[in-house]
C-alpha cells in the first residue's frame, strides 16, 4: 500500500501547486477514474492561451512541450517505421552519441506486406511498440501506407505495396499492437506522397475515384479499424494546398467524415502558412526551418507558423480560439492515451524476443520468385563450395535511406548468415561490383571462380544510397545500378547453378531472367537479415512470402508511366493513370510482368479445388461466402497465401478486371488440405461514384477469382448481386 499512498500524495501536491484543487482532492485531469474526455476538458480549461499555443508546435527536433505547470508531459516522437531512431541533438538531425540507444531493426515494411500475414503485422507492432516505449517515446512516426504508384519512388521500401486492400489489412494490427504499449502510431504520409521527386512542392491532381479507391483506403482503415492516435500530413500538395494543412484531406475527410479524434502532426518542414495551419486541420507543427536556429528572435521554435504568429493572430481575433481548443484537445487526448496512462507497460529493448520477431517476419516475407529445376533449396549437405558475389552480401542496409536510417545493436549480414549456416570454409566471397566507384570486378576472375563453385549466390539490388531506395530522391532508372546485370550474366554463363538475390524495396528490371534459374526478393530485413536469408536458401524455412507489388518487365507496363505523368513538371503531377495502378493496369493491357502481384513460390506445391459460393446471389447489403479447398501436395510443410479477387462483369464505369478482396495464409503439413472461406459484403463490390460522391454497388453478375497470385487463378465462381 505504501507506494500507492505516496503516489496519491504526489498527485495532490502537483494539483495543489497548479492551484486547482481544494481539500487535497485529485483534480479531474489527473484522476485515472475519470473518462479521458473529462480529463481533457478539465486540463484544457486550466490552460492559458500561451500554454495552449505552446502545445501546437515543436520545442526541439522531435519533441513538443507539455504543460509544465500542470505536470502534463511533453510529446516525444521517434522515427519509425522499422526501428527506434537514435537520439539526436536538440536542434539537429545528427546523432547525440548516446550509448544506450542502438535498437533492433525490423524488416522494412515492404517485407512485412510480403508476409500477407496480419499475425506478422501484430508481432511487428508489438515488438517495435515495446522498443519505443522502453525508449520513452510516445509517438512512433510510422507506419507508412502510401501506395506504390511507380517503382521509381525512393520511399516505396517504407510502405506496404500497391494494393489498397492488402495495405489496409496489414496496417491495422501494427497500429493496435504498438498502441497497447501506450505509444501512438503516426500513420504517414497523408496523402498522395507517391514520389520523392519534388516532394516538398509538387501538387497532385487525381480523380476523386482514384483518391477513394486507391490512395485513401489504407489510411481510412488505420483510422477507423486501427484507431491510430495520430497521423502525419504529407509534404506534397493536393488541390493546391499542402497536405499538412489541407482542408479537404484533413478537415473534410479525416476529421469530419472518418471521425478521427487524434492529432494531425505535420511532416518535418511540411508547414507553410499560419492561416492554413490554423484553419485547415493541422494540430501539431514539427520540423519547420529544419536547419535549426537560423531564423529566430530567441528560439527558432517561437517563429513556427503555429507559434508566435499564431498567438498574435489569436490575440488579434484573426484566428478562432475554438479551433485552437480543438487542436489542444487532440494533443491532450494523445498524451492521456500514452504518457499519462499509468497502466501502460514498460516495454523492452533489444531483447532476444525482438531479434526472433525480426527474423520470423523476414522469413515469412522473403519471396522466392523463380526456381527452375528446383535449384533451391541449396542443402548444406549437398554443397561443398559456394561462391557468394555482390556488395549487398556484405553491406549494412539499416544505415541510409533517410529518416528510417537506424543505429542498430547488430545487423547480421547475408554473408555472415551464409557463413554460419554453411560453414565458413564452404563460402568464397567476391564483391563483383563496387557502388562507390561504380565499377565491376575483372569479369574473367569472376567467371573462373564461378566455374569452380558448386553453386553461385549473387546478392545485389539497391542499397539506400541517394536515388537507390532513399528518401528525398527517386530512382533514376529501373535497371540495376553499378553494372550488376553484367556481373549476373557473367556468373550464370560460367555456372548455371546461379541464384540471384535482390535486396531492395522496389522491383528492378531483370534482363537476365530467362537465364537465371533461381531468383529471390530478399528485401531490407534488418537485424536478422543474414540468418533469415540463409534459412530460406538452405531450406530450413520454406519460403511463403508473396509480392505486394507488380514486378514490371519495364516501366511502360506501369500505369503511372504509360498513362499518367511521372514525375510531373512545374511542380504539378497529374495522376492520369487514375485507378490503373499495379495489376489493375497490367491486366487491363493484358501485358505480362516479370512477376505478377501476389506471386511467390514455395518448396512444396499447393493444389486448389472446389471453388464455390454458398449461394447464387446476394443483396447489396448482404453477405456471401466463397470457399476453396487447398491441399499441400508436396512432401514438406509449407504456407500458402490464398487470394480472393472480385470483378464486376458489367458496370457503368470502367472497372479493373478484378481486385483483391480477401486473402488467408494457411500452413499445411504434407498431404494436408484445408477449406478456406472468405466472407464478402458490399465493400468487395463497390466503386466510388463521382456523380453522387459516394460508394456505389451496381447490381449484376460478379466473378470471384481464387488463386495463388493475381495471374495464377485456380478457380472462379460467378454470383449475382441484386
Ligand atoms: C520524413 C518523415 C519523418 C520525419 C522525421 C521527414 O523528412 O518525411 O517520414 O518521420 O522526417 O524524421
């Protein structure tokens, strides 16, 4: 009992100091037994105008003030989304040199999306949420759910792929599990931040239909199903207003239509105007004048758009205090849900459980793209001498890429993972190419070494340098950089038993695809990258990831490049590709990508049978079940991601042939079979009707397609919507 009494006494003291209690009772805002809304209102009415305004802007690179007089804590943000960023100096981006802040790096979000497994997403959220909590952060700047519109986008690795349904399903458990730690997720970047090129200025023109069907659903799921406590405005403009203070996106859609009650946080330096920031839905301004203290009276933060200029405008009656109160309520609510929740757990940091989680997620997300003649797995008992080639085998990928760059407690590299799995004596390593000097090694030496090996594993791809999967700039071309194509061609010519592993967050051109028997998409896998990759290549783990985006053969297969504008001109980009993103476009054009959306192989094989609907028709408000039986036909356990797509046969507007509306990852023992059932409702049938500005389901015949990828449909069934 003793600690409890002193705790209550401490609270009473704080309250008394704040001058707001009588008879030593706890003021409502500090009283855990009061509903949050009561506490928020109570805190709000105790605050001065100056205290309220202070809460609406940063006080340092990653923190904003609380109310010291009332004992209301500060907000401390951290990047996000793959690990907890190192501590930085108060006003700088650079590391502060702490020795206790090296984190666990989890796989990049493309890899998480490639697991197609909400349980992996939950494990991810739980683990990273615990790390954030341990480090005393109450806002995690992530996850990111911007749609993969073009493979050139430098930040695709931080997002969850091209499909709004997949991203929507995957984002929800991440959020829920992070927030169980009393840490708010800050889902980013809302919205239409689909390229890095000119990101701070570019104005996106997009149809309402594409906005609703493609670009907003994952954010909507994050708000309505995930219940995220904060969201980050994007750098770019939409409808000629910056997204950090965009009346349509923030006021009309996010807050009014979706009922979001959390905090809108600006991207760092994404705020441009006091009036718009005051009125168009921004709550908390961060990162303005990110160069630090170069523009200020006493402190750069005083000159933020939502600082002194806002305060003066409020005093002059230019801005309404009601709007200010709305911002402060939202920030207080976030604080009450996080730092002021006395029941929140304490978290944990760089624990074995987190390393296991990072490895498990990676093992579930790595995608076996091609495996001619079952070259993989390369069983360690059957190979004596493996030649490993490629800079990415031995390069740290947690560093670089921009704000998601991490200081990690360790990063197990692919070469290390292979050495420990196969034995050091069995592995010979050659770099093959060098990114810094952009040179290729002597090809005859590579060729000679490859000829002598039992098998060759090339590990290359992109690398998070500028324009190679990095924030602030897009890729400059679709092909592999640094002469890697030549190296791959040389190796496979010398030794047909060549495996190519691409480390990237984006698709790349593969002019050598027909000659290379085995290809793996290895992603950026973080702390346990090497062990995870080795376990897949050696066959300890049966691969089960599938692509969360289309692997185009060339850029003209991508709607953004073929129909739309990219990267735009004069700070303007027109999404003429509309809803024709990813497989929606390749299917319309009947073009065959290198690997389709949803594709991924296993070391076993799965047979699909008996695709059926539980009835022939459904009403627009009703539900219908589609089921399929899936059998593991091989001789080892494996997991299959069963996918359901729905297509509308005749419609008043052009619609994609089919769209993903369900998936289930099922683990099956050899010979085992299971019936998977999907329940669909109007959400699986609807489109955004621009004439009524609402969702619409048209009656008629629909087709359900069930398969192993968007292009590998194993059964269909028609049903009628009345
Ligand atoms: C990025 C955000 C990030 C922020 C803080 C910005 O440049 O766009 O994603 O959270 O910096 O580091």
